[in-house]
């Protein structure tokens, strides 16, 4: 590191989320024990949208990071606490800075919005590091393991999966234990109809979003054995290591166990890896501590023979890591673009999706061109910062 480069400013851009609580299917989740909230996650979730962060340096190089949830809370943490730990530092020392940010928040909590904000900052540091080196982040990490990587679709649009060569679809499970035997029958009926529409080849995965119990998960798995389910995802509440031990002990199926979306840092993964409690780990790059933490998670996953298939993997900040990770066999793709009112995307990327496969770009950093007018037009102005 011969050239001097110093962080001079950190800027946080909380964006306004807009969602329609009337246009969603019922979905299994922790809140579905209450009938008032069972119809849609949007009935009870916060309305904080994504967050963009920009790290500015005295060399004229800027890094852009992202996290998909908790914008206002993340921005508060950054503006009132975390930015002062970065200003004056060399942005290329990502391991040091990631550790400083995490250690400085031990007293405030070790998950949730704090880690979302730290993840966004870590990704902005990697963006700078790539731009300084003149390399994509993927190439900084060793280059793509494959020339391209297959994508599966998340959501209810199985028509697109039938029309395009995605590897399969991840289907949000509609009913949990609170809906009783009727709900279980409806879940099985949904999957049976989905399999009939798709045919025998495409993968079907079920997203349970922490909405089930150990007993219900085992009963669901047995009821679905005729439909060739690839994995059952996040059936239990995050952190329920003992619950996953029970699942593993009683699991007698080729269906994989997946979880990790709501776990953070290496310490969140370690107990699952030590005992090989799951087959697929899905930590979100923009929530779990950024690429710096995901590298550590991936090393442990390789040793434990656990696949790394991150939540929200198609965005460039995550996909550049996935493309370079030998533990990652596929990428999650949503049937949406990150767009705001007016239909203009939040950013442009040099990565491309072709024939159900994602191909890496070659631009330095994450290869992202932000549409800053979209950012400005959609700022969440509920919180104003004094500068």
C-alpha cells in the first residue's frame, strides 16, 4: 500500500420503503400465530427501506455500500456513532475496520440493524479497495470459480420459471402450525399443484421464514416426500441451535435443511458448522457483516461441507462474493428490480443474467453506477441529521 488514501467522510442515505399490505399471500412467519397479522408480512413489519452508504476519500475515490432493510435505524447508527471510527482511516484495511466496527457495538447489540449498517459500510470499503486496485471485487477475492452461476427464482412467479431456464423456484410457505391440519393440507396442495405446473425437473424450495416448530417441520417434510423438495428453509427461529439439533437427529430424507438468513457474523454460523446441523447456509451479505465476515463463514462452510447460498444473492454487492466462493453452487434471484416510483432503477450493474445464469462483470469495485437522482427523490426524510 504505497499510495496514501484516507477516509474523509461517510454519508448515509436511508430510502423510503413502499409496500402494499393487501397484495400478498398468507405467509408462515413468527407473527402468524396471531390471526390479525397472518395475511401478509407487510401488516406487521417496519417500513424502513434499503440504505445506501457512500464512503468518500481524499484520493477522489468513493465506495458505495448497501443493505436491504432498516434504513433509518442503520443511518442513525452510522451518523451518530460508526462514521467517526472510519474518518481518518485507510479504507483498504478492511479487516481492521470491520473488526473495529463490530467491537464498538458489542454494548448495543450484536444483530439486527447494527449489523445491517456495518455490512453496508464493509461493502463500501470493498468497493474502494477494488477501485484502488483496478479490479472487480470478485477478482480481488480470487476471481470467479465458474464462468457463470445458475440462479433460482424466489416468489410466486412459477410462470417465469417455466419460460426461462432458472434452476427452480423458492416458494414462500403460506401456513404454519397456528393454521392446524387444514393449513398443512393447504401447504401440501400448493406444493402438489406447483410440482404439476413445473414438471419433474425444476427444483422446489420452501421458505418458512422462522414460522414453524420442530414437530411441524418434520410432519411437513414427511407429507411432501412425493414432490421432490430440494430444501426446507429457515423453519425455526434464528438462533434455535437445539431445535436444529432435534431436526437433524430425526431427519430421514434427501430434502436439505437450510437456514442462516437471520444469523450474523462467523459466531452465528459456528455452532451449526461444528455439528453440521444444516446443509445450506443463507447468511445475507448485506446483513451478516459484509464480505469480510462472509469470507470467514465460507471457509468454515467448506470444511463442514455446507453450501453457502446467501439470501438476496443477486444484487452485485452479494453476487460478486458468491461468484468467487467455491462453497456457493447457485444464486437467489428475485422477480423484481430495485426500482422506485417512476420505474428507474436505483443503480446499473455490469453483471448480466442470461439463460438463467449470472455472469460477472469486469469493472473495478462492484461495477455499480448509482442513479443518485433516484436516491435523492426517495430519501426517507423522517429523520434529519445535524452536520
